[in-house]
């Protein structure tokens, strides 16, 4: 299976294929997308920085722990880094479960844990090229 | 001992680049010694140190952990993925 940290557009189709099975009654996909306006300010893109080896390790650990939850059959998480234009996906969480409640819940836990635990940082890139980091004040400390 | 520190997120701008070399006085420095050295040598980073984690390779370190001279040391501000 591929890297959890990727550059360039993410392939949802690949994740859906990689998690295919015959026992799941639910497939839930969460896509985190770059908004064109954030807090009333125009955003052309988000530029993501990453500690790649640590992020790969943490995402795989999150996947492993989510698959251990009752009723969850598979989980794949990928996060895009670098320049991600407005309207495109920066992260996918794909979960298959026996039934929809546990699949929905697992997908929610997946994205919440990504936002809290994975060493990734983003900056707003505005249409005039100016930048504003999001990690100052609003991020989650790893300490 | 000289320690190469890799900065991430908004700390890159404050540190003036991805990597800075910091001089730590102790011969067997701990994370707390590195924090003090960073605050002394890169004052722009000092206000952000309390909320920044120190990594060695792929592990996060507590303040009393010893630094290995051959390991890659990183300073990680609050995360904001997704």
C-alpha cells in the first residue's frame, strides 16, 4: 500500500479499491477540502509542511487503532502536502465497517486524530501571494 | 556540543530557515538544555518554545530525555493538518 503523505492530487479511487472486502455494509469517505474563503478572507491555496517520517508513522498508528474498534473492517488515511489549491482535497479518511454507525464514528475519529496528532502544518496563501500560518495560536500542541 | 535543529511550520520563518545549528554547553545534553540554548541563540523562537515539541527521529521527547549526537532533532509547533 502507498504512502500516507503524498504530493499532488489524491486518488480516492485507489483508497476505495485498497479497502475493498466482502463483509462491509458501509463505506464512509471523509474529504477535507481547501475553502476559497476562510474567516471572510480569500484563500487561493493552503501550503502544507510536514515532518514526513513521523507523519507516516503516526497516520499508520491511527489506522491500526481505528481498525481495532468494534465493527470497523478497514481504514486508510492519506494527507496531501505542499501547495493545495482551493477546492481540492487535502486529506481523505476512508473507512469500511459492518454497519453505518461504527463506520461514521470511525471516520470522524480518524480526521479528529489527524488534526490533533499528525505533524503537519498549513499556511494560507492569499490571491496576492501573501501568506499566513495557521499553526500560531490555533493548532494543537504535541507536548 | 553542536546540535542541528530542524524547524517546522511557522517556526521556519522565525528561525530564518529549516535548519539551524545550536550550541549546547553540556556534553550530554537533555531536551531541557536544548530548549534553553534555542531560547538564547534564536530569541524569535523563545515565546513559542513552551508549546513546541522536540522530536528525535520519529519520536517525541520529554524534557529530561538525552539527545543522541547522531540523531535528527526537530522542533514541532502546534499541528494544524486536515
